[in-house]
C-alpha cells in the first residue's frame, strides 16, 4: 500500500473513531516559516488579486496576519480585505519595497481593527528595512521613545509574502495620524473656524513635499506654508523651511484653519528670533512644549539621525495647548548607517547639519541653535540626558533591546531567510557607512557605534 493511501485510511479511521470536533484547528498558511527551525516567526500573506501595487492610489488586495504563541502555535490574527500602495521616497529604488496598508470590509470600506494587539485603526505600514541591515533601527528608537513617555509608532517584526513570494523581514507598524491611541489630539471639524474650536488639533510636518503627492520640492500655498526666517534666523523672502499640512490635510483644512496654524507658527518663530526670546512670558516658551523639544533633541542626537530636524519632523497642536514636537519618525539611516554629510560619525552634533552640508536642499531650521543658546533650554537638555542615561539610554538597557530582537529573528530563521532573499550583507547599499559582510558583524557594529556615540555625548552634552 502506498504511503499516501495509508495516510488517508488512518485519517478516515481517526474521524470515525474519535469524531469531528466543531472547533477544528486552523490550517496554517501556505507560507509558514521553514519548519526546520524550532521557533516560528510572525508572518503576513498578501494576495494582490492580480492587481499591480503602485505609488498611489491603493490597489485592492487581501491579507492574512499570523501571530505566534509559545514559539510554535500559529494564530490567525487578521484575515480580510486591504488597500495597498508603495510608500517612501528614495527607498522606492530598493529591491525591498515599503507599503502603506488600509484594512477594509468585504465591501472595501475602511475598517478599524486590531492587528498584533495594537489599538484599533485602519491605516498601517509595512516598512521594509533594506539599507538598514540590522533590520531593527526603527524598532529600537521607537521602543526607546515609548519608554521615555513619548508616543512613537508601535511595531512588530514579521515576515512578508506577496502572492506566495517571500519578500523578507518587515516592520509592521502604525501610521502616524490623529487618533486617540496615536497622536491624541482633538478632531478638527471643517466648520470649527473661530474661538477655542479653531485652536486645535493640527499636525504639521517638515518633510519632502513628495509625501503629500507632489515632487520632493513641490511646495505650494495649497499643501504648505513657509517660514519667514532663513536658517540663520534672519527674515527672508526666499523660503528655506516649509511646513506641510498633515492634519487636516490640504484638501480638508479650511481657510480660517490655515490662517490660524500658520499665524501661530509665525508668532512662535518671531518670539524665538526676537530679542526677548529667553523671557518666559515674551519668548518662545509661551508657544512650545519645551520638554517635548528636549526629548526630541536627545533622541535624534543619540541616534545621530541625518534627517533630524529638517525631514520627517512631525509637530502637533491640540486645542488651547502649546506646540509639541514629535512623534519621532524614520531612523533607517541613523545609528551610524549613513556615509554622507558626517551622518555616520559618532562624534559631532546633527543639529549642526547645515555646516556639514550647506548645499543640501533641506536644511535645519534656525530653531535649534537659538534654543540651545538659552541656558534654560540647554540646562533642561543636560538634566534630562543625565536622567535617561541612568536608565532608558543606559547601554545595558539599549543592548538588551537589541539582543532580544536579534534572538527572536535568529532563532526563527528569519535572518537566514531575509538575506537569502536579499543577499546584500557584503554589498554597499546607499548610504551604508559600514559593510559588515555578515549579520553578526552588522549587530556588533551597531552596538559599538552606540557605545562610541554615548561616550561622546557624555562628554559634550555638559558643554552645550
């Protein structure tokens, strides 16, 4: 008797003898990670339904998300319709793409749902770390930010399959947006155009214009407003800093709301650039949540983020509240992973980027030099940094986070599969400062770089 026939007979006998349980075990997805590894890893299956995934608009697709319990039991975490599109700017040239997702009902209507135990929402991101060969730079910084009490996107490392093709290790994460469990500010209605209603909530960002549907430098009066000051804090008629409308976006924000938030930012910058900027009542402190600026500065300098302050910089303002900076965003090029504009060096300040790259199209606003020239602000930085270095930014704590993620990735074989799919460990991928040749070498470089960085900051923060 053939083995297959014997298996079928045994199966039938088992059903007849034991009966059929109404709660049948869920059948694992066809793309379950390699069973030769003792530990399984969360994974996501996307079926494009024959549609092409493009950079806007989103294409219809379906998705199944599998969580892992006790290292080996697969649990179907989500199954349903999605809209999917490619996201990112320079990263779109990489072999591993990043995607924006929208969970939907059977009728393709936006659906708030929980994935990987994150709070209910409809907008998600699958970030594909490619030039970041550690795979965990974003995960690390977002985790540190949340430990500091500053919301950053929640993340889950997972593996992705699209139409049964393995795509590698991805970071499933929350898209930054106004939401009670994300950027928790008031919902601003189109008709709220006067009084207290008009004061919030707003989200604006300093970034490339391409994120708002145009080319990188396509700033218009419709999608943004500009600073009246150049990068040296002098009034100018040639804008160097642009603020993009993120919430409400350019299609939803009213004329009165545009006027209010641009006016508020203008008043803040006037106060910061003015002669009384150090004064508690007349200066910048009247307009901003200073502690948020302190934490934002420390996290971006700790990671030496080359995009800090000038790109991927979010700010929000709630009703009757001051301007808060954050959440932090996009650290694939940080933590020593950048070979241009001193971006990978552990021994200088990133807020002085303009000195290293004066011809870059995106420059750091005058804010940070001006803030640090006020003893009140610089002292707050020193106090907060000392506090964080004693716990959250202690090397033992930071390395423990790294080790935990690396262990999970390696024990499930995710590292092996990712770099089989993308054999780049010995290849330069823009803008790598280090080419480790192996994953352990990449992690060792990351840890060594962080150690050098905090050593330098320990000596130089007191000099601010």
